């Protein structure tokens, strides 16, 4: 019985150290073509969520940005950019931060004109 308790204690400690060891980061992207409608939003969310390490995707039509929370041990910003390219978007990181860090957003920039090609549903 004592061995079982020790085994549970060791397992709990192992799980706790593994959980705290994750390197969760957040990056904000601007896309070309610009995300300007609900179909664009849906297309990005439905496809980018399958990229390895992606934890959360938040889109903002007002700012035309995509915020991705990801596990940096499993993926990189470059890999996420390639994920955008699979659905015919080019993405440029605007800000990047580790979880818990505060950051100030840079001044808003002008983006290329809107195009309709992003609004076609993906297959």
C-alpha cells in the first residue's frame, strides 16, 4: 500500500512539472488578402486550428488581425505562416509575446486593398 502511495506521488509530481514546462506564446498576424468578412474569419479558423501546437485562434474583423496562441515547443511563427499559405493567405506577425507578458501594440498600418478571393469557402 505504501508503494502505491509513493507511485501516485511521483506520478503527480511528474505531471505537474510537465504542465509547467510548456512554452505558450501568442502572436498577432495581419493577413493579405485582408480578413474583411465572416467567411474570411471562418476559413482562417477552420484551417489554422489543424496546425500543430495551435491552442487558440481569435480573429478581429475590426482590426483585421488574427491572434494565435501556440505551444512554442511544438511549432514556430514560421510554421504558422506556412499554415496561412496553405489557404492562400500571406501573414505578417505584428506582435509576439510569451504568455503572461504585457505588450503594447504598434501603430496601425495601412494594408492592401480588400480582395474577394479570400471569401471563397475552403474545401
